């Protein structure tokens, strides 16, 4: 079967602008800006916190490494399909993003009066959704400060409130790059843990966070990389 070349994001957007003017130049620029931003700053934040957690939890680190080794015995060049087989690593990354969401808060403007149980939120109000705190609500996540990847087993997330876990936001304005970000994170972590053992240098529990668009620490938190012979 001949290989069918897929269009890049920019090519797709330009094609959409040519096709009945589905998007204008400003829209193209906004989509590219969003994708570029989500593709480096937020992913870097997620990777730093994930590696620190894996360094701290040696049992988790070993289970990820064993899973990666099993997959890489089948195919040394990791592909999209082989990355999808890393189910334990995916659960670990999801739990890392629960504890340390790359974007810790988002804002939404209410377009019409919204009646809650005891309060009326008037139209035009800008509401802050504090994702960091939402992900640690004990009614949704028992022992919320404990790192436990098994929370994301299919049987454990069945029936969960759909908005109790929103590391990539939710609804029509959710992150357009979330699938790409997860692929990046899986790929980075897989190759790092295949080649290195991780040991913590700074304690995650001692971190204080800086207020920014992405979740960052006010001081460095370091991990030691030990090459695997």
C-alpha cells in the first residue's frame, strides 16, 4: 500500500482557509501560537514533576521501566501504536498531572446568569477554576495528596464526575494539543527510564509554588540521572 503523506498542522489550517474561508489569517496565527505554547512550556512543567515523582517512588519507576523494556523488545523504535501499549506509564502520567497540573488555574467568563444552589452568578462574571485544588478534593480523590497511579485503572475511574479531572481544561475550549502532549510525555519518559535510574535530590514536599501561567516552583527541584549499564 503506498504511503499517504499527512499534512502538518499549518498545512491543514491553510487548506481550511482556502476551503470556503473556514479560518482567517488571525485564526491561523492564534492556533499556531496556542499549539507552540502548549508544546513546550506546559509539557516541560509536566515532565519535571513526573520525573521527580518517579524518582521519589522507586517501585513505580521500576514498573514503568519493566513495561518500557517489554515494549522495546518488540520494537526498538517506539511508534504511536507501541506508545499506546504503555498503559501503566499512562496511568502514572495522569496521576502526576492530577497532583501537579501544568496549568493550575483557568478563567471563564459567564455569558448568562447562572443560578447555583445558594448563589446567583450574574452574566459577565469572570470565574476562576482552580484546577490544582479541584484535583485534590477528597470527595473525588480519597487520600488526595498520595501519589497512586491505580486511581486511573478503568474500574476505578468508572462513574467519576467528568469534571473532577481536567488537566487540559474541558469543554469546547479545552487544550487542542492534549493528545500530542501525552505522546511527547510518554516518549520522553520511556527513553529516559530505559537509559537512566532516577534518584531525588530535592524533596517535592518541600516545594513552594510560584504564581504563573504554568505550574512552577519558586526554587529548583533536582533529580539525579544514573546511567544504566
